[in-house]
């Protein structure tokens, strides 16, 4: 939902979008590592290394969001964060319902 709703809205509301480009690359890298970990039938010698690197990527990403991206979002005048929160929550509920239907 971040990539689907938050980043596109923020991209139109701020001038400096370099952080968003980096965040999207971080998301894709994390997805790639998660896919590699999930595809391991028998965890090999790189399993723990991949999990550790994934954790480091996520920690770095969260720190950047909290320290840089979220403050820019709060100060963006063109961004209605209250309305976006409602949109994010609604989309999250949709996705959770879809996941529940698949189980």
C-alpha cells in the first residue's frame, strides 16, 4: 500500500523525490530477498546471511522513512494525510480480506 498509495501521492506533493526513488529500490531489494528465502527448499549456508541482510535493509528503510520521508510528508501542503490514512486503512483491509480468502 505504500508503493500503491503513499509514494505516488508524496511524489506529486514534494519536489525532492530522490528519497522515494531510493525507497522503491529498497522495497524491490527486500522483495527479491524474501523471494529467495521463500524458494529455499532446504536452507543452505546463505540462508542466515540473507535473513540478516534483509533485516538490515528493513531497519535502514524504516529509519529513512521516519527520519526523512515522513517529515517531508507532514510538511507537504498539498498532501491530506488524514484522508490518505483512511485510504491506506481501507486498502489494507481489502488486502487482508483477500489473503483470508486465499487461506
